[in-house]
């Protein structure tokens, strides 16, 4: 009971913080996503740290996470649009940053520079790039209902009802060797309720097309894949949680694993069909 109460309180506080930042001044959203980038790279560093890779202080990876996020989002402040030019410029900036990291590693850690550079590049791609895509959508959004908040709503709905459905009806394992607790019943429960929530958002908030219902069909499976991907990383490294910043939930990677996959898939949908 105490664990459930702790989990519930930290979950409510976390959701409240995200909603507050997304509904408030967009500077709050920039700060939030930048902070998540830093903490996420810090946890990613600890997850893989060894003598061969990430054999430098974890705080350095945290700094690179925040700096990488700033490097990616900077072109938006110049071009003020969400388009291919911004994406290309941000990509070039990120590649330059990874190149500079590799060059630095080559001189200071010549034996491990390939592994260190590869893993920091993986961390930036896995954590920072999705957050950049989400913020890019948000910064170009002038609607009363933030689009990126809609993505969070779909992911949270999928996570919650997959958990409930799995506990109530779960009998058939999804991928037991990666995540023993996930079931097909949980997957389909989360999937169909998420589509229902997308339909309700379309019906009562937008009163036009089926954008959010269709988005739910994309976001729900992507969120599950993101969860399974992070579970495989933790299983490979014999880790239960990536951190303890959120009591009862683990670390930032544990809380955002679904978003790291859901946002890129949603971004493609958003660019192609709006």
C-alpha cells in the first residue's frame, strides 16, 4: 500500500509538471525538455558505463545531453518554422557535435574513442532527438490544446490501460524474454482504449477530422515498442530501473521510454498529414 501511494503521488506530480510546462509559457517547455535530455543522458551513461565505454564522469554525458538539445533546437529560433530546412540544419549541427566529441575522445581516450563516441551518439539519437522533435512541434503550435500534450495523453492512456488490462485479463505473454509482465491482452486493451480517447479528443475538442484517432493507431504500438526497447537495454545490463528520480517509477528513461519512440512516429504522421 505504501509503495502504491508513493507511486501514485510521484506520478501525479510528474504529470502535473509536464502539463503545467506545456500549457504555460513555452520557455518552461524548453527548460523541461532540456532538463530531461540531460538527466536521460546521465542515466544512459550509467546504464552502459564500463572500462570500454562511457569511462568518463557521467556528469559530462549529462552536459552533452543538454548541449545537444540546445544545438538541435537552435535553428528553430532562426527559421521560425517546422520544415525540412530546420530538420537538415539541426541534423548537421548534431553530426558536427558528435564529430567534435569523437575528436576530443581521440586525443584524450585514444583506445576507447570509437566506443565512447558511438555510445554517446546512440544516446543523443535515442533520447535527445525525439525530445527535439516534440519541442519543434510544440514551438510551432499556436492552438489552445497543445499538440504535443495530445501525444502525452495518448501515451499515458496506453500505458495505464495496458497495465490495467494486463493485470485483469493477461494470460498470453507478449515477449516474455524481454518483458515478462507484458501480455497481448494488455497490449490490445491499451491499444483500443487509446483509440477511443483519440476519438473523444477529435469529437469534443476539434469537432472535425479523425486526426487524433488515427494518431492513436500509430502512437500506441510505437509506445509499446519504446517500452520493450528500454526493457531489453535494462535486461542486457542487468538493471531493474535506470534511476530513482521518480519514486515508484524509476528514472527518467523508465518514465519516457514510450515517448522516445512515440514522438518520432507521430512527427512523421504530423508532417505528412497536416
